[in-house]
C-alpha cells in the first residue's frame, strides 16, 4: 500500500471487540443521535428471524438501547420472510409501499435507497439478511467509529469469508467478485481505497446526512458506488472499517456472480466516464450473454446489466418535505416524474 493508504489503514481500522454496546449507547445519547438497522430481504426466511431476534434482545430491549429502529425491507419475498421477521420483532415494510409514486424495480440497491424514506435514524446500519454468522458485535462494531468520531461518515465491515460448498469449508474462498473485479478496479482507478479489505461488504453503517446525498445503483453495484462516491464527496478519512471476524452466508453460483460482476463494472464505468464518451465512441454494451450446453449444443441467455440508478434521496420531493430539507434541484438526467431514475446519463 502507498504510505498515505497505510497511514489511513492504521488510523481507521478497528476490531469489533474494541467497542462495547453500553459505552456506545451512552455516546449516542450524549450526542442525541438515533440509530436505525435495516435488513434488505428477499426470500430469507431461514436466517432473517435469528438476526432480528438477536438485535431485538441484545441491542433494543434493554434499559439503554443502542438501536432505536429495526426495519426489514421486503423486496417481494415469496416465502415467509415477512412473517418470520415480524414474529422476531422487526418492523416489516414492503419495498413497493415506500414512495409509491415511483414504481419499484428489482435489486438490493433499490431496497436500500427506499429504506432512507422508510426509516428515521440519524445513522443507518445495513445488515444482509442471509447471514449465518451474525452476532450483536456486527452492529456494535459498525457503530463504534460513527458514534465516537464525528469526522467518520461511512464504516465498512471487514472479515474473512470462507467458501462453504456444503461438504467442505474453503478458507478465504469466498469473495470471488471482490478479488477478481472490485479490488483490481479500485487499485487501478481509486488507489486511495486499496486499503479497504472488503469493498463489497453488505454490512456497513453510514450517517443519513451522507446517504441522502448519494445516488444508489438499484442492483449489486450499490456497495461499490457508495464507497467510491463517499471518497469523492468527503475524502478518504471519512471512511473507516471494522473487523467483524468471520462471515458465513449463502453463496451464489458462477453465473450469478458473473452478472454481479457485470453490474459492478458498469457502476465503475459510470463514475470513470460520467459524460458517456466511451459509450458513444466505442459502443459499450449493456447486456451479458452466458452459455449452457443443452441437448442441441450450447444455448445462450442474455441478461440486461445496464443498472438503473436512483438519484440522491434529498432530490425526491416527498422525502425532502418529510425531512424538512430545502429541496435540491433534480439533475437534468433524472426523470423523476416517470421513475426517479437515471441510466447514468449515457443514452
């Protein structure tokens, strides 16, 4: 790592064990800050209940709670995710019921973006709903830097990610898209972020004042985008990372990972080439073709990976009104009346 990045790593990296829930609750109360925890969920009935119950029991129901609001944003689950999460103690909000004037689209980033309008906390902690290794230390660790240092605005989780094939556990075998796509991109184009151990971590916390100023890709590019955009907006020192130990979760197959990688590449191009010069001069595509062998040879399936992006939440009229914001003028490439989206301003 470059000396400046190494200095950031030493200064802005901590472990979950360094932070205690009672001390952080006291700091939260002293600063008059409220905390919301959000779980974006789609068909996660097997794991979401345990996560919600743990947060409720250990971080909310005590005498001096660290978490003030616990919300599961259900993105159209077909299983019992909503029922299980509600029974465990979460508030369930259907993605499509938030900002109903703007028709919803699929994607994790879409659920996260709408969660800003569905929650009230000054700090928001995002936790993936498919975790099998969740402990209260995940939330406590992510909140530590934010509640003790006002110059920190975004905290990313870092952890070891074994790959569980069902029969064997491969040490550090997870995070394939991180190692093959995200990390090379960051080292090449945003080297200040080369010290971020898990740039695509689904567990992170941020100040609302930051999140409402950032655009949200609707799909899997959202983690990459929020990290890069925070760097551009506030600088490297506004970012911290916390070691949460080991993360176990559901793994995707190579086809799904390929589509995720495509969305992340699109997200990176959006930021490297915001005016669309590459698309106009080189005809960059917005689809990914994948192949499987069938009875008659190879068969192709083509997926759209253009990756719609939501504008900063502060530009949405309903949100600005409820938060008492002096509404920011919507940029020209955001067709707010139709969908409140942009196709990166490249078309």
